[in-house]
C-alpha cells in the first residue's frame, strides 16, 4: 500500500513536470529500493499505467 502511494504520487508529479522530473528522480533514488519500480520489475507496468492515466487528465 505504501509503495502504491509512492508510485501514484510520482506518476502525478511526472505527468505535471515532464520526463526530466522522472530522470532526476531516477538519479536521486537509484539506490533506494522503494523506487526500484522505475528501473523495471514487478511494479514498472503499474507505474507506466498510472503515468499514462495522469497524463490524460
């Protein structure tokens, strides 16, 4: 649940602030397991799905 909140919030921020924000987050959080979904894995699809929805709003 906490991870889902992180993903949802990040998707909102990236939708608003653009891909540069995502890139910056990836650089800052590369060693943080909570953000491992940015680099693929189990929750990557959910993140991309949420991002697409946020970008449509």
